[in-house]
């Protein structure tokens, strides 16, 4: 009996029952009806288990007292209580099983209390987060309201600026329209100026034509009055030409002046551009100047040959149908003057480059080619070709290294020795008409130039690594024009 009482004390059944009651009292208005009934039934079961243990202890105690011990107590207290219609059935389980169930129930209640406390803590945290979120939401709402106010202000300002911009656009369109009108006016004025210039050119041609006729009439008058007329050769007339001048004869003076000016521009502009291009690959200024000089000389030779061939083709084409008052020669020259664009400049440029490739007096880096100065060669060929259409053709003066310096033909270069009488090498050729020098060339004079020239002539050999083969050189030399070193006065 003492062991049963001790176990009942150790499990603290009544304190556990009190905790259950207090917990149920706290949650009574929160939980549902079914949950309240379950809690009540649980308490009744727990009370019945405790009462069963007490009745067992009561039975053991009465047994220990003998047959008559405790009879009064049972009569005065137990029987009246049982008379109140309370009856307790004997549990179907033993004492150990009942105590184990009570312990499990106590453990479950403890876990339930812990879960409830954790649940309450989580709810509190969520309420705290919810409050913080509400505060952030209120702040975002306030910012949204401010942004909406700013947006409304911006819309108002944009509408105002848009109206102002539309006014500016209208003003700019009006200004643009006025500018277009001014451009049209200037274009009309420019067209009028072009018409005036064209009329001036026509009047100049007419003046040139009338001047030529005047000269021809005066010459005819002199011949008719003189008993022994003398045939004279002038720049503007020839005894073989007819009395009605062609367009080439009428424009001879203007073309003459234009070509001389263009030759001077080749020296002042195109030569310097070609020299700057060559200096990127060749450090020797003397070699660069020699390359440019030889390219100009070769361009004139190739252009003169091309002019003769072109003129032969024109004469052959015009001869079957030529019936005009002018001679066939004048008709061919006039046709060439009118159709200078038919000249195949590229073929001449290629011939000049081929001739320079086999020239033993110049060298060039193997990684580049003379095509680098093709612009200068092209322009020189055009000028040289057009100079052949003049009444008295313009040509280059004969030049050779080691010749005696002639002040009427050349200007000394700044690198020259001004007391030296011989030309070391030429920078630019002189332009001549017959025996008269029209445009001076440029040369470099140094002492011992003749000796250096002879030394180079004995030891000269092609330096370019990509020069043509000997058979190709011989085949090409037989058909190309003479190089400047082999020109003679009779061949000029």
C-alpha cells in the first residue's frame, strides 16, 4: 500500500489535474465546443484514474486493519458518499498501466504547452512584422502621393513647355522656309553668273577668233602689197592651214596659258605630295627627287608616243569622209582637242611604271611599288598629251647628270653648292617651246658631279628586287620610248 501511495505522490496527479483545469479555463472562450468537450472528458478520465488508485489504496488500508478496523470511517464517510448515486467501476487495467497512462498524459500536456508557447511567440513575431509592414506600407503610400503630386506638376510644366516648343518649331519652320527661299534666290543668281561666265567665255573665243582673222587679213594685205612676200611661221598661223580657223586654233592661246599654269601647279603641289608619300618609304631625299624627275620625263615621253598613235588613228578614221575646208591635219587636231577624254591615261600610267621598273638609275623598296605616285604620273600624262595639241608643242628640255648648269633653264635647289658649275641631279625638268624656255626647272649643283655620274654609269645596276627578267626587259625596251639619258636634241 505504501508503494502505491508513493507512486501516486511521485506522479503529482492532482497538480497535473490542476494545471489541466487552469489551461482549460484560459482557452475555454477561444477553442471550439468539440475541443471543450474533449478537454472535459479528458479531465473526467484523469479523475476516474486517480479515484481508482485511491480506492485501491483504501482497500489495501482496510485489509491491513483487520476485520473491524476502519468500519466507522467507512460507515460515516464512504457509504453516505456512495449513497449520492456515485458509483465507480473497477478499472480494467492494473496499477502500473494506469500510472504509465498518467505519465504519458502528463508528457503530452507538457508538449502541448510548449507548442502553445511557441505558437504564441510566432504569433507575436508575426504581429510585430505585420506592424512593421504596415508602417512601410504607409511610408510607401506617402511617397506615392508625393510622386503623384510631382508627376502632376511635371505634366503641367511639360504642357507649358510643349506649347512653347511648338511655337519655336513654327518659328524655325518659318526661318527654314525663308532660308530655302534665299537659297533659291542665290541659286538663280548663281545660274545667272554661270550664264554670264559662259557668255564671257564665248565672247573671249569670239575676240580670239576676230583677232586671228584680223591678223590673217593684215598678213594677206601685206602679202598683196609686197612684191616678194615672205612666208613667216608664227604661233597662231601656218602656211599649210586654211583661211577658216578651227576650234583648236581659236582656243590655242587659252589652252596654252592653262597648260603652262597646270605644269607650274604640278611642280608646286603634286610634286610635293608625291615627295611626302615617297619619304615614308625612302629616307634618301636625293633618290626621292630623282624618282619624281624620271617619272615626269617618262610621262612626257609616253604621252607624246600615245598622242602620235592616237593622231594616226584619228587621221585614218577621218580620211574617208573628210570634205571640210580645213586640212586633214587640222581636222584631226581639232577632233583630239574636242575629245581629250578619249585618251587612255591608265595605259600610259602603266607604261610609265613599267619603264621606271627597269630604270637602272633609281631604286625602290621591294615591299611597295611606283603605283604609289600614280596620281602625279596620271596628271603629268594628261598635261603632256594636251600640250601636243598646241600649234607649237611644249616639251621638256634635254637634261643629263653632269651637264653644265644653265641659269636660263634651271634654278638651283637649296641643297646646291652655288659655286659648282655642274648639275649633280635634276629635281624638276624645264618646259620649253622650240628653243625658248617657258618654265624653269630645278637642279642641284655640286662639285665633282661629272665624276660621280661617270662612276654610277660604269657600276649602275637595277636595285629593285622585283624588277622584270632580262628577256622581258629587252622586249620592253624595244617598244618603249627613249629614256632621258639617251635623248638627243634631234629626237626632241
